[in-house]
């Protein structure tokens, strides 16, 4: 089933990313997503640290306008060297 049939665009879409915790991880992820959704700010991002604090899980609410936009966001984030996985 095409994504367009599952999601009605435009909508708010939560992108979840887990990566290596570092001083710039949140900043770098927000900068990537802000290229595609300029209304995303650091304050809108929620995060959790792993028990060891080695990893950080982020949830970023994106204003999704199309499947192409979401695909581009996922490809760009996935290419970042500190990203371990994403949903």
C-alpha cells in the first residue's frame, strides 16, 4: 500500500533516531531536519539517554508535506556517522 494512502499529507510525523550520545548529536539532527522542515527547533525535540548514557534516542516532530520530503529526511539522517538506527 502506498505511503500516501496511509498518511494524509500535510501532517505531523514523528521521526525517531538513535545514535551515539555526544555534545552535538541533537544539534546535528535538528540541523539536518530543519533543512526540510524549517519550523523544527531544538525545543520541540524530546530525548532519552540509554542507561550507560552512550546512546541517545530522539523524537523529532516533522511537518511532513510529502513522501519525497520524508524519504529525503530519512536518507540524510541515515547517512550521518553517529546514527545507529531510526524509525
